């Protein structure tokens, strides 16, 4: 962070700049431009190699026609070739006149590289269909598929299932023939976080 500015009119904006840069450190730079002097007034977490006192060239922001509050987000290229996503906020004085522009510059190159790596890793292009010889009798796979389709239809998740939900689900799984697989009852009990005795109790109710 830079040394505090002497102009009290902009002092609060320095605090805001420091807060944003700290929260998103080390990926965000926050630059405050003083529209009165047309100079860079403050820089938090300098990524752009600009300096306080550099020309801002934001004369257009002083026009009475300027009504924007937030401009962006837009993209630009940093000095090191990394991609920056920016948003500029026009800050006004008590009379509503443009006083300063606060620019938040977020380095998104790291996130783009992470996305590219994930896309490559998760790409389905090298996947093959499930081999019938391995999955023809995969009762666990069938239970998983039915279970999550059942919850999706009811907008539920495993951690939201009540005792009644679990009972209803056990009965639905039975109707689908899920308990024909060896150890299926144990598997369902583990997945639904319920005792095996409770699963057997529900299944016994059907037989009764």
C-alpha cells in the first residue's frame, strides 16, 4: 500500500481501495484517479507499475453529461501480458460532481489457466461408454442413478433427507428391484446414513 494522501476528500476512498486489494490479494490492484488534478492519487497492491502522480487522462469524466456510476467490467492487457478484468466507479462529491474514479483491476490469468487445466482434465473426449461386461450387473450404479434422480425431482439432497424421506426412498428403491443385489441393504443404509435394522424394518413392512 502507498503512503496516505493529504487530501481528506479522498481519504475514505484510500481505505476502500486498501480493503478491496486486501480481500482479493494478490490478484487485485485498486487505483484511485483524482479527476480534479487528472493524476493517479493512490494505488493499492500495485500490479500495473504505474506511479502516484502519473497522468490519468480522464478529462471526459468531468463532463456534465457523464451519468455512469460503474463502468465495466471490461478487459485489458497488463504490462506482463496477463489479462486484466477491470471495473471503474465514478465517485462524486456532495454536490454530485465527479470527484474521482476508482478502478479495480483483477488479474484473471491465474483463473483462466486453472479453468483450462480443469477443462482438459474433465474433457469427455477420451471417455468411452460404460462397458457392458463390467456394468451389466452393477446394482450400486443403478441405485445411485435412481437415488439422485429421485432427490432431484423433489429438489432434495442427502443432507436434507428426513426420516420420512428415507423411508419413502427405501420403498421406492424396493419397487425398482434395488434390493436384489447382494449386500444392497447394507449399501443403501450406508448411503442414507441410517441403520441396517431400519432398512430391514421398512422392507418388512412391505412384506407384511
